[in-house]
C-alpha cells in the first residue's frame, strides 16, 4: 500500500487547512495505515487540576486518525468523523507532551475505521484509547 | 432531588475554574439531573468547510454533562470523564450557535452516566449525540 | 413519516428471519422512528449471579433498533450494525422481563443512527443505554 | 505480573460458571494482560445472510476480556461490564470459527479497561474491534 501523502505533504496540509492546530501538533511518523502525532501541551489544553483535558485528548486522537487517513487517500479535507468512542484511563503526566499512535483497521470506499492510543511522552502505559470512524466523501469527478 | 448548585453558582464556577470556556458557553437551563448549555460558535470552533469541528462538539457535550453533574454533587472540580462515545449525525448549520441538552441517567457514588443531544440553534434534528461516564472523586474528609 | 411495516408485518419478519429470537421477544409498540421491544427473560439470558447478561441486553438493544429501522425502510434483512456503544448502568431486577425503547435520530440514505434505553419491567430508571449505527444496503434494482 | 488463573483454571471456571458458553468457546492463549479465545460458530450465532451476528461477536469480545481479567485477578465471577463500544468492520467468513484477541490496557482497583480484536480464523484483517470497561467488585473480607 502506497502513501498518497508523505510527512512533508501532511505538514503542508496542517499549515494550510488546520491553522488552529499548526502550533500544537507535529507528525512524528507516517507509514501505511499508521501515523504518530505529538501534541505540544499548552495552557489551553489543561483542565482544573493541571493535566490535559479530555477534549484536548479527544482532539489529538481525532486529528491523528484524520491525518493517518489522508496519508492513504490524499488531501480530502471534507472527510468527517461519524463516530468516536474514547476511554480515559490515566491522568496524563503534568508538563509533558502527548503522543498519539493511530492505526487504520479498515479502509473502505465510504468508511474508514481504526483506533488510537495516547501516551504521555516517555510512558509505556497509555492515558487514553479511542475507536474512530470516518466518512470519506465521494470523489469529485 | 435538590440542586447543590444553581445557575448562578455554576456560572461562577465556569468563570473561576474553566477560564478557557467562559466566553464560549452559557448555561440555558438547570434542573435536577438535566442541564442545557449553549456554545457561542467562533472561528476557533470551525473545521475545513466552515462548520463546527467534531472536537468542539465533543467539548460542548463533555462540559454540559460535567455541569449537569456538578449541579447535583456540588463543585467537585476533579470529577473526570472516563468514557465517551459520540455520534456525529449531521453537519451543523453555519454561523449558528449550538445547544447541548444533557441528562444524567445514573448518579452513583463513584460513577455518573448519561447522555447529551447537540442541536444547531433552532433546528429540531440533533447534529450529535454522546454517551458519557464520569468518575466522581471521593469526598475529602 | 409513514411506516413501511406495521406490527403485524414486523412480527411476521421476526418469525421468518430471526427464528432464534421468536420465542424471546415481542413488539410492544411501533411508531415512526420509534419502537418498543420486550425480552422474555429465560435461563439462557442469565449470567453468574442470576441477572440478565450484558450480551443479552446488547442483543435486545440491537434487535430493537433493527426492527425500528425496518419499520421505516421495509424488510431489508441485510441492514447491519456498524457501531454500538453501550453503558450498563444498573443490575436488572431478577425474574423480570426487560423492555427496550429504541428511537431513530438520523435516517440517512446509507446510515441510520439512534439510541435505545433498556428497563427492567415496571422500573423507571434504565438498566442500560446504547447508541447504535446501522448501515443500510443499497436497494436492488 | 503473575497470572492468578492459568488456562486449566479458566477452563474449569467456564465449565462451572458459564455453562451456556462451554461448548462454544475455547481458550487459545493466556498471558499477563492478554488472552485469545476461539468461538466455534454454530447455527445459533448466525444472522440473516448466514454470517455471525453482531450480538454473537459482542458476546465473544465480552467474554474474552472477562477471562483475560479473571486470569489477572482470580475467579471473581461478579466482575461486570460497565461500558462497551464495538465497531463491526467486515462480514465474517461463512463457516469459519472466530478468534478474539483481548488485551488489558489498565487494571485498576475498581475498573479494568482494554480492547479486543475479532478475526475470522486464518484472516489477517479484523472483522470487529471493541473497547471494554469492567467494574471489579470489592474483595470479600
């Protein structure tokens, strides 16, 4: 399986299409059906208590899977999440970046399904896991 | 069932503890086991295509349920989401606020479970639905 | 919105197509976008401890939504579940039937999304809730 | 991490406590935090169209995780599923057994969280994936 977008192409896509994220995330690895994404944790990601908020972890998992999908299908910005289920298992370490490991388990014509593990940088036990489904828009003729 | 926090108390909590949200959300209704929350949609909530992003809808559902829970148990800031499952069903209307309707289906000693429907303001069909579980921290002695 | 199948038509479908369920479930109510289904609890539905098992509640929620969908689209046996998220909230009462209340929140051309509440008969607080997505097969020409 | 129950002990538990499953499943592998379980597909597991039903796959994933958990904590029959989210990705092959691979991602004092991949025997691409949370009952004194 070949990649339709490599890391440089995905980086350019984030800069152009996801401006609110471009200072927050960086792509650590791209491979067929898999992508690792880092979140540079800032004040806007924190919740009462000082650790990364659930919505920030959700956003990280969601965009990691989105970029893993775009790597396979090309820059179809209008692919959308139809379903996500996320378990928050541990409190992230304070003051440490997060790393999301996304994999695609099914890449169909209209739906893509996969999951994501989220880790505090340097830790072996995940802080969260998510299952995600994306709807792939029909190609423009 | 009595409320431990009314709308004024919840508003004050949002101001003090959730500063990144205080300009974005407003509480529309509080009742036993139920709360409605509005999201004032801004540029930071949008995704490619111009509608509200999935993570922004997730964050709205999550905080709506959190506030519904705090209304029942008091200002326990450290209650945390342990699980969330969300279906994104329709594209939100552009340029329109969102309204989340949260209800608590089980309020246990250590876990609270419920669901949230999210609507574009003025529309009858929901744009998203979520099931959420929160873990309630033990009371300080 | 008209029903394509009424209770009698759905009962006949269950008899013909779902033989393993026909002695276990009965349709209590059919309405546009909603259906209530009862499970007659038997020994095969129980888990250690004597209450209804999780998989039996899952099966009830799944078939309730399936029948709610068929009522709207007609007897398309090959509609399939693509995603389900279920919260088990309370132990069902022993020796009591279960009642599932399914509603369809989105009925699209290829996907249907909705949720189900499951109750022990006579109780007001639900024992489980589920969100479900079904894929609707293309019509044969 | 040591196992509290090995394969022989788990087999005996299934025989004694899960009689409705004892002819259907067999434990293929037990390891710390992981267990593989096979489902011997029979007529009772099929849906219209002749492939394994969603509820049968759910039951397989649920019991695989349950046994993975018991291997770690011992024969606490009253551990219960509190949440499950399952994606059905492909039609299982007809006339072929299923294999579930369960792993525990968090084993806490009161909650255990993990996921399960389900495969048609001999196939590399999973037919389903599930995230599961179990509640662990307090130990009897």
